[in-house]
C-alpha cells in the first residue's frame, strides 16, 4: 500500500468541512509526523484521535538519531520545522506528500516527491463514490471562503465540472 505523509493544512481543511472520513477512505497508509500533529489545535487533534486509535492514522515520532539527521537535513528557511519533518519522512519512506502549502509542494516537486493537495482528495473521493459531485461542489465553495490560499482557477474549474 502506498504511504502518504499528511501536512497540517489537509487536516485543518477536512476538519473544517467535517470530511476527515474522506481522507481515510483512500487506499493509502496515512502517516502524520508528531511535529505536524502538534500544529493542530486541540479540537482538530481530538477529531483525529479516533483514526489514530483505530490504526487508520499512524503518528511518526522521530528517534534521537533521526532528529539529528532531520536537523542536518534543513533545506530552506522558507520551510518550517514540521515541513522539513514531512519532507524528511517522505524521502525516508518513499511516500507521497499530501499538502496545500505552496512552499512545501514546490520543494517536493524539486525533489521529485509526489505531492497532492485537497483538490486531489476531492477528486479521489468522487472517483471512489465517497462523495457526490453536488456535495463536493458545496463543500469546496465553503472551503474557498475558509481557506484563501486555494488555487482559484483550479477550484473554479472543478466547480464548473461538478455542477454539470
């Protein structure tokens, strides 16, 4: 099974939309670094707790040696420590990264690490019939009001597709 390392913004968006279940219906082994989990607020962490308990989400805590390697791995001052943790683990596990952070996505592309965002989660969920196009369009509209960093042309293209 393909491993996906998930960044905080994916969890934040899906928690806001009450659509976390979509992420865990994908056929991926979901992993979050402890550093990313710490970025989430207590409500978001509580929403993820049941997925952690059920083994659907693994929390990866770096060993002391890995923390030393992660610190040496520092690539860019534009990336946060948790972003570096995502990159480091994705490289180590040959995993896909799920993130909407443009800087992290750019670095993934530069390093040839596959990366997908929230729109991909919607696309995959529609393909797997976990959500219908009409509901997806409504949720995406709500997300566009909440998350001003979404790629508007891509969002509008999907809204057009999903409504017709």
